[in-house]
C-alpha cells in the first residue's frame, strides 16, 4: 500500500517538476533562445532522478520533451513541429535527459553501497568492541580480586573491618565475574543456535522470585516493589533462561538507579499475553533510537559494570519465547522495560 | 566428642580441591581426596566416608555412574557439585540417589549448610523425624499437624499441608519435582503444573512476601527446598 503510494508520489513529483520548468520557461522565453529552454527541462529531470527511481526519471525525460514541444516549439500549443530540425533537438534532449537520469541513479546506488559498507565497518567495529568491553569487564573484577587477596596475604593481621572489607570485595567481584561469564556463555550459545527452550508453565512470581534470590546480595538495602497478582495464569517459559532475563533487567536497574530509589516489578494479563515490567528511578535512557540499548556491546554511558550483553541476551531470550521487549522512559523519570509474552506457547 | 566426620571430595580440579580441603578442615571435618571416579569408588569402599562431595565432570567415569555404584552398597549422603545449565544432570543425579547438589560457584556457608543437613538426615534415617520445624516466623508442628506464621495459625488445605510435611521431613534439602509428584499424588493423575500451583498457593499462606520467599525456595527446573530448621534439636 505505502509502496504504491510512494511510487505514485514519485511520478507526481516528475509531473510537478515539469510543470515548474514549464512555468519558468514561459517567464523567461521572451528573453532567451528557444533551445536554451531545453537546459531548464534537463535540470528538472535531474532533480527527479536524484530523488526517485528509474521509472519516474525516464517518465520525466519523455514528459520534458513533450512539454517543450507542446508549449514552446512553434506552432505552440500543438504537438506539431514546424521545422524538422527540432526533431533532432528532441532526440538529443531525450538522450541527454535519459543519460542524466541514468548517471544520477548510479551515483545514488553508489552512495547507498558506500553506506552499507560503512555499516559493515560499523559491525566490524562493534565486534572488536567485544574484546575491549569484555576484557575491560573481566579485568576490573579480576584486578580487585587479585589486589584484595594480595593485601590480605601481605597483612594477615589487618584490622577486623579492613579484613572484612577485602574479603567481601573478593566475593562480590567474583560473583559479578560469574554473572558476566554466564551471560557470555548464554550469548554464545544463542548465537550458535545451541539453545533448546525447555518451556513449561510457571507462575511468573516464581520466575521473578528466583531472579531476586539470585541477586540477594547486590539487592541488600534496596527496596523492591512488586505487583504480581496472585491469580495470574501460569506462563510457558524456560525457567532458567527467563530467570536470566529478570536477573539482567534487575541488575541493570541496580546499576543505574540511585540506591535510595525503589525497583518496581509488575505483571498483568493483557488479552492472550502476559505483560511484565521492570522499572527504575535512574536517569532513564538517552539512547537514540532507544532500541539500541538491546544491541550487543552497547553500553549506555559511564555506569560501572556490564559488558553490554545483559539486555541483548534479554531480547534474544524473550524473542525465542515468541515475545517482545521494549525500553521506555517513564514520564516521571527512570527507565522501564516492558516484556510481552504469549500465554499459550506452541507445544 | 567423637572422631571427626570424614568427607570424601571427588574433583579433578586442584584449585577446587585446595579450597574445599581448607574450608572443610577449618570446619572440623577430616578430608579425603579423589581426582577420578575409580579412585573415588576405591577410597569410599576402603574408608567409608560420612559424606561424598562429588563433581559430575570426572576424567574417567560419568559422575552419574559413580552415584549408582556407590548406591549399590552405601547410603552415605552424596552431594553433587555441578555447574548451571545442567539442570537435567541434577535431576538425573537426584533420581539415581544423590541427596542434594551444589551449583558452582558456591560459597562456603552454603557448602557447610548442605553437609550439615546431609549428615543430620543420614543420622535421622535411623530415628524418628524431628516433629517441630522452626524457621524465622514460620513454625510447623508435625505431631499436632498445625502451622503458625508468627502468632497466627495458618489454615492449609490437606494437600498444602502434605506438601509442607514432605518438605519439613527433608528440611534444608532439595526435593525433586518427581519425588513430590509421587508422594503427593501416589495414584498419579497429576502433573508438574498442578504442583507449581500448589507451591504457589502454599507460599501465599506461609510467606509474608511470596515473591521473595524466606522459607520455601525454588530450585529452578529441579524442585523445591524448605530452608533448614533453625532449632533442629
């Protein structure tokens, strides 16, 4: 439908361009030689060719010859031709118009090809940012672990508080590392097509619950508000993978929202689907377009942690379940992720 | 005090052996090590350990086979150590007679808790079960068949109570989905879906915040675990 309309619009543009040329030519024709008007029409056709496809450009080429003939070649306002030499003019005009259209189209195709090779280069850059993002994310916790263990070995009699802090640091950083490695493994498994979903009906509360349990330590002291009606229908999911989705979404909220703010998790039934949201009161998403947050290795700003894999794996898992995930900014501040999952999965 | 209880660690990773030996000896256990399935079976037969801590990924034998062979002659608790994404392995291990499992990476507190629970269950198998369960604000009295949350008594359906009593008898230990189905619906005719709904409803009776349960935990894709009683004696 829109394709048809778009094409019609392009032909309309060709007609408009020729009408404009004709008007301009009528205005200047008393002052210039008749054949000079041909140039004006050629400019019109060039404009059409630069904007549109081959069809409208060729159409414009013929139309310009007809207009020139009809409106300006004596006898005017007929298609008759007084002097046969004008036939040669028409042919040359047509040839030049067609050549211009062809060249203009070629320039456009080349520009597009350049753009797509730029896209390939972009993909390549993204891929190489795998190394930098992941290696950075691996090295940070490792540095913390090695450093903390080293200082414990150096000063085995360090004061209680200090010792405790170093030990806590080792454990927390190692757990962060474990989550990152888990995400990496899942991403790789998904890409190599090695994932078979084991979907079974589960209460969404159970899935959210195991995710919260998994993040028990990082969630210490943080408020989590849940709104999961008790009578929601069970939802067919792979419990291990869907837990990973919520772990990543909650971890993302933890990372970006201030510690004093609540993380909100809700679910409700919308027709044949279950809609779940995970929302925070952080700075929100400044990504443009906003869907880029789901791109692999995309990292929003300088927030610590996260190799840009978490949200990408969320999208992959949710889509493998036949669902969709969207990122939004809340009207009153913060980011919100909305999952929509079918309540009836294919068997 | 009797002789220290013996734990057989079966793992082929030096780093893991080192950390397990240090933590377990620190906690007062005596430790045996085996880095292959065959040597584990020999050592178990020779020394009769009180608990076997078994990594499923061994260089020679399949860990599941080691469980099976151990079960031919000993009921000593076997705790399986496994990585995530191996849920089917965990289920299989429980089916073949393992008592519990630990998911890598795990912490020492978790490890010691599992071992203590396993030892207690092994001991209690010879005695009557502990009739009183207490964890946080939840109290369950198996003799009186009554359940309290804080000061309020909780009314449960017979099936909800049956679920709780199975979990109390296995307090601290994972109970696989298959076992629960078999015990709750011995005549069959039920399915995992009904079990999940039953757990869901029970949680809404005995948990203050059902989405973050403090007592009745889910072991994703495997089963459920009621946290160990705080006052087991």
